[in-house]
C-alpha cells in the first residue's frame, strides 16, 4: 500500500492523510453551521480533518450542556484535567484476564522496543523487518518514523502501562508478542510485504505459539477475496486455528479491502463514546458496507477515538510533550523565565505583535496541547479503526486465556453472540454490534461454550441434508424460519441438546439463495452468527443467507 500523500486541513492547518467531505446533513447541520461561524468562507467541498470534526462535535455537546468541560485543556469529560479514560475501563474488560500465555502477532508499519512492552518484562518473542530480514533487534531500538503506528497499536493492545504507573495498560498486558514490520525504506506498505509477513506466520506460528494476528494495515486494491493473496493467506491461517483481526478503515466512502474483506477475518469498525463512561457509543466515520464479493463488513465495532497511545520516545514529539507538561506546572514567574526555552521545543504559530504576557503564554500552551493531543508527557490520544482492532485482539487473548482450546469459529460465535446492538447506529455500520468482553467471558466461566466441528449451516451433501445449530441456554423453544419455508413460524422446531445447544436438519432445498433466522420463544428473532454471509433485514438487524 502506498503511503497516502499528506494534505492540509483548511481549518487547523495540520497535515493529515485524508480529509472528510461527506456529511450527514441532518445530524451534522449544527456542526457545519458552527464551522461557518468561525470560518465564513469554508464550504463542505473544502473538507475537514477528523480531529476538527470531533472537536466541533464536542464543542456543540458542551454548548448543549450534554458534555461538561472538565479541566481547562481538554473539552472532554474526564476524571482529571489531563486524563483520557483507560481503554480497558471503557470497554469493560475483566482485569483478572490479561492474555497471559497467549501470543499475538502484529503486522504493521514498524515498531520500537517501547518500555510498556519490555521494561517490566520483555514480552517480545520475535521482532523482524520483513522488508529487510537481515536487520537485527538493534534496529528497533531506534525510533524510526515508520515505528509510530505499530508501536501504538501493539501498546494499545498489550502494553503494561509502565510509563503511566499502570494506568494505561492495554487489554492484554501479559500477552507475548511477535512483531513484523512491513513498511519498506520508501515508506510504502505493499501487498507483497503483507503477504510475506502472513506467509512467515504460516511457517512459524507453531514455533512461537501464535494464536492471534492483528492487521491495522491493508491493501489498496478492491478485489475478490478469491483473488487476493492477503485474504487467501489469512483464511489459511484461520483454518489452522489462528484468529485474524483487521481494521475496517476510516472512510465511509470507500469499500472495505483486504484483509478486512475476507469472510472469516473479524473486521472491526469504530464508535465514539466521547471519553465518557456514561455515554452510549455513537457512529465514527469508519468504513462499512459490502465487499466486492457482496459480504457485509464490519462484524463488530469498538472504541476508535480518545484512545491512549504512546508518544514515540526520543523524537521531537516526545521532547515537545515533555516541555509542554513541564511548562504547564510552572509558576507565572518561572514560566516567563523559562519561555525562551519553551519556544525552542514547541511549534507555536507566529504571534505577530501580540504581547507575550503570562496569560497569552498559557493560552498558547493550552491551544498547543489541544492540537497535539499530548495529554501527558508519555501518551497522546489517537483515533482510527487501527486502534479499535487491537482492543478486540486483546479481548480475544483474554478469552483464550480463560479457555485455550477455543478455535476461531468459537471465538467468532462468542464475540458476535454477546455483542450489543447500538440503537442509534445503522446495522450496516456496526455488524453484530459493540464488543462486550465481560459477557463473552461470562459464557466461558458459566461453561456455556460448546466446541463444534463445523459452522452453521453445514451442508451434508452425501445425506442431502443441511444442519443448523445455535447456542442458547435460556430458551424454552427455538424454531428455524426462512424463505425456504415461506418464513413459517413454529414449523421447523429445533431439537434441544446438551449444554444449551439446539440443532435441526432439513433436506437441501432447490438450488438458489435463501434467507433465514432463528425464532426464540416465539418473540425474538436472531441471525446465525456462525454464518459470515448476511444481509440487512429492513429492521436494523440481519438475515442470514444460505447459498445452495
């Protein structure tokens, strides 16, 4: 994948990879009006970066008294002036499960041996540059520009919070890691590099006991998963028991691409919780919709903004963050004495003829803190499905710690069946819903997980039968209904089996495409979460699709 050419946001002036041009006129009219108050010449065709869009959303919430301003620097609801809520707290994980004994492989732009991964205990089993396999571990002791993204994703998932005294732990802080760099020296991430990285995992997963692969990078091409080398390797890994998690992307106008488009890869979209534990998550501008093959993606959504991630050490940004937070703690007299040194390390705009008073200096510091997102000297808050995916990878590590024999089929069933459908997010944007780690773990702890050899529906051609099954330990009756029986209810009654399993076999219908659902206790319709092929049912839910 070629690195996207940087563009300049017309509002904040920052260089970003892309601008947002598509607005939901009804829900975002107030945002557009607010922008035009401050920038009268701006139009929707000029675009806006995601950071500015989030800023104006938050400003409106504050004006409407829906979101109070806590602290003088970040207009977000936080328990302290400089605190972004820890990700594990926001997605409500069970801290007893830390991914211990589970190995996660990150395929990303590059990496740095960050203290949150190695200082307390070095949990990196292997780190390689797939574009230069001869490079040693010493290469990753230097903070190369390519290291930013991969260092952030791996720490978001599996950091132990060393630089924050444990506050910003990842979801799986005891997991072990294999890190594969795929960005070359020309700053490109190519399909060939990603394929080489996945092939390396195929050949070495048993040596390192890899159980999860996280991909917050992907290909550029819109092609069928049948024709994609990335997708074929991902599906091959899934067949041998490795869970593949991929970011869906951050553009609502583009189609989801490899590897997130593959049928059994868990594609992760994003939501925004406004950094507020009491808020109901709402839409984030993540990619969604049908793939070239007609599959609906993503399957799940997780938090994709206000995510605490490390600032790459020994960089200009790290020096600026340290200077900002040091300057903010100074008295007025000390600040003015120290100001010439502050200006050397912080990128302030030209002040023209503005008098450098203490008040003005503190205003500059506050504004720069907002622009950089450096909420501490070691961490900044980031956004994108690149960081939602590692949250889900961390949750899978927790599930595997609780029940190591879980395979990808049963991991999918656990996550999809326990996800929460969000009321104000279109079903095509959220898939099965918002991830709920505790609910999934509770199913394991209550021994409600039954290992299955094959997914539903299973077509048994020698017997000319199709087997459907579902897991529900609370139901009194479950029936199967679909277009193959004209959606007749209480006709195809399923047989209860051990441990809350239900199944039914029906003759293979004539060749064609059919939709179906399960009806639980004559009142609740649910889709077949084991079937990756689905379509919207017209009621903000899904019909499962059977192709014969």
